[in-house]
C-alpha cells in the first residue's frame, strides 16, 4: 500500500508510519522482571495506562516477541515499569543494549530494590509501577502485556521530569507558561 504526503513523494505505508511515530514524544521506561525465569529487563517506549478504576489500576507495555525479557515477564507473571527521569539516558541505553554492561549484567551499574511483586525497582526512577501480568495479546512483532498495578512508588532521586524520546533522540519536557 502506498501513501503520499504534501511534502514527500510516494512512500510505503510502513515507512510513513515509522516516520510519523518518530514525531510522537513518549516517556522512556525500563521494564524489569524477576522470578523462576530469571531477572531481566528491557527498555520500552510503548507504555500506557489502561484504567484506574474497577477492577483496579491497569497498564500495558509492548515488548518485542524476540526479546528474552518478554518470555521472562510472562513466565514470572510479574513486572515493574521503571519510568526514567530526564538524566537517566544511560539506564535506557544499557537496557536497550546500546551500552555494554559490566560482566554482561545490565543491573550491576544501578541501584535496585523490590516492592510487592519482587520485580526489580530502579531506586531513583521517576516513578515505578509494580505489576502482576493479567493478559497478553500478540500483535504483529510485539506482545501487548497487560498488568494489574500492585504498587506505585514515586521516585525521590530522579530530578525534574521524564526522559522523553522523539525524533529518534532523547529529550526533556519543558513546561510552557
């Protein structure tokens, strides 16, 4: 399928979609898990609230089907969304595999704790959502993982606002007015 825009020649829908989505600013999170399948984590930009009410707060994260973290999250049945602060690009890059981790352990360079589910919680994240897996739906290359929020922890160490990703680069929120 082809599409056109006012400013470009005919391009395929996938390319137009990826270019369009690159213009959408999203928060950056590291989703972690621990349990029988091991301790794993992955950087994601696809995280959103689903509801705050009955049956209780829920959110979703999207994780690539080939990510070892996806399989571990499903087997462990728990995960934590660690929303990164604007000064935490190094955490994002480490869990995205863009930076090497000492001895291959992505968790080693950073301070961690746990909350109710036992999933790793980044000690100075902007905010963390400790979750239990309630469902997973496969959509194309990704698993859309639904989580019931068991605990929310507001970060104490992350200064300022969230780390954002837009136009294929990191940025920060700048309030107007």
